[in-house]
C-alpha cells in the first residue's frame, strides 16, 4: 500500500502504526506520531490501523539548548 510519511510517498507493508515505525527503524519512545492530522497515543500504536492513502507525520523529540 502507499502512504505518505513526512510528506514523501512510500510503499510499505504494514497493518498498524507500530509496524510502520518498525519498518522505518524508528524508536516509538523517541517520536510522536500524527496519523491524518490526529496524534496517536503511544499506547495505541499497535491497535491503530494504517490504510492505503494515509498520511503520517513523525515528530522527533530533540534535546539541546542551554
């Protein structure tokens, strides 16, 4: 199926958000996930389905500054 991840179309084989994160090698503890403009709660990553045409945004936590 084709989804858009951070603005780029990608073909992936995944049934839920957690599988997308694994496919992209993203640690679920280091990112917030938005699916079709809605934030997905961390405890819902495995139970939230992903469908053809969905749009995902990965919002990475960054440290730094003073």
